[in-house]
């Protein structure tokens, strides 16, 4: 099976879906908060930054799965330089 | 009216709601993407990082409104040290 | 005196010089560490990231002085929109 | 040879030393800039943030060497879980 190492394993996928739904719920909470005309700026900043933290944690989870897959398939794949490039490419999205 | 300077002005609030709804739609797109068992890690990382970029832009928008409010009311409020503390506090949430 | 609000006050300048010299000393320490051919990757990453933390703290110090100056002179200067633009411009360098 | 995979290869070490010396020169330039009492806040922020960018690029260089070493030795080392942990640990210092 070509390029299997670039796919997300089922366990990580389930976990990521669960956490993304939770982040979406958090965003909906911020939207509710914003229906109050008296909402405080700093509360909005705080909540949005909490969602960003959750998304960063999700990205770390995907990255970890990605790295594991690359490391465990490195011997069969052989081309270390390409594997390193793929990992560095993925790291560009680490915030 | 006490502490008016800490509230979000109506125009910014409308704009922030609009953009948060768009970020939520983007997140829903990522969730759809994840229904495909063959989804690529790097595509997930890329899309989540795009949502984070959108949230950062929203935070900048709130921050800008917050700063404007503090700057325009500074003369009436007088207490520069407290105003600076409030702004530095808000900056903690700038990612 | 035009544009006084854009200058660094003497106290902050002294403090920033002191801290920058310390960051420079830290960098020299990393260079010494690198003379050992057996140096560990993670130790290099850790030390460089500590220097980055010190530089971020210095930038926060400058930013705080910058904000204070803008807030205290806002009443005399009057042009809130330009003051906000200047502060947002400075925030671009906040890492 | 135990733990060879955790050391910095000679070529990367030379490159990192060269770039760190350049970052140190840049910091010395900021210190010179600060001898002028009329120095602008935003110029200080801009220069320090440029040094931070240089340090981030150096950290990316070390990280790349670190990842390459882990990927190429993964087959001999075998313990994928530990290799992934080591890489995730190194990523903590990526700013």
C-alpha cells in the first residue's frame, strides 16, 4: 500500500474528531457570550486563546501520530532524506 | 457608566461574531474531512493551522478595539499605570 | 519636541541594555557548549530557546514602555486612530 | 557507541556555531543602537525580533539534524515509542 505512512491511524482519527467537536463547542460558547452587548474584551480574548490552545494540542496529537508512523516505517522506506523533509514540512504547521 | 472602556463596541462585536461563525464553519469542514479514513496528516495539520490563523486575526481585531478604547478614554480615566496593566494583561492572550 | 512618544525612556533603556548583555552572555555560553563535539542536540535546543525567552521578555519590557508613553500622551496628541496604529505596528514584533 | 543519535553531527555543529556568532553580532548591533538616547522603541522591537527569527532558524537546523539522526537509526534502535518521545521532547523547544 503506497504512502500508508501519510495517513492518520484510526485511533488518532477518533481522538482528533472527539477533541475537534469539543473545540467547536467551545467556539459556540464564545458566540453565545458575544450575544451579551456588555461582554468584556478580555473575556473574549481569553476564551478564543483557550480554543487556540485546544487546537494546538490537537495538532500536537496529529504530529505525534505522523512522527510515529514515519519512524516505524523508516527502515522499509529507506529514503531518510525524504522522510526528514516530510517531517519538517509537517512541523511548519506546529504553532 | 463604570468600566465602559472594558466592553466591546457594537461594530467590533458584529464583526467578531461574523468571523467566529466562519471559523466554526472551517472547523466543521475539518470534521467532515476526518470522516474519510484515508485523510492525510499534513492536510489536517494545515487546516487546523488555518483555523488558528483565523482565530489570531479575530483576537487582533478585539485587541485593536480594546487598545482604541483605552487610548481614547485615557485622558478621562487618568490612571496611566492601570491602563498599561490592563493592556499588558490583554496582550497575554495574543498568540 | 516632536515624536517624543516614540523614544525609549532612559530607565527602560538602561534596563534593556542590562538584559541584552545578559542574553549575549547566554549566547556566548551556548557557543562554548558547542566546542564540545559530544554536545547533545536537545541541550542546544533548550539553551537557544532560553535565550529566545529572555529576548521575548526584553521585547515585552520595551512594549510596556511604548504603551505607557502612548497612553500618557494620548490626550495631548489627540489622534487616537494614529496612536492605535502605532501600537498595533509595535505588536507585530511581539513573539 | 551508546546514544550516538543524541549528538550533533560535525557539519551541523559548524553551521550552528557560524550562525550563532552572526546572531551574537546582531545583538551587539542592538546594544550599539541603544547607546543613542534617541533610539526608537519600534526599531528596538524590530531588531530584537530579527534576532529571534535567526535563533528560530538555528533551532530548526538543529531539529532537522536531530530528526534525521533519529530516522536513520530507528531501525537499529527499534524502540519506536522512545524515539517518538525524544522527538516530541525536542519539539517543545521549537518556537
